[in-house]
C-alpha cells in the first residue's frame, strides 16, 4: 500500500477510541503495572495521544 497521509490520519483518529475500549473495566493490576520508566500503560497511552494530536508539518 502506498503511503497516504489522509488515510493515516483517518486511522490514527480512531486510536483513542480503540484504546479506551481495550482499557475500560480493567483492574488496577493491569492499569498500574509498569515495565520500565516509560513502558507503563499511562505513558504509552499519553505518547499515542500526543502523536495523534500533534500538528503535522
């Protein structure tokens, strides 16, 4: 598939909703776990949100 910025944005815009559906109703054991300084669920989620909301250009 040839890269298309608009199609990429289309996919990334859905990412927060998809992640929310994966994470809702999980126990704190899952949500508060940390596999290293920047590998906890919260940090990964924040990194993805930052990338989705970051202006292009």
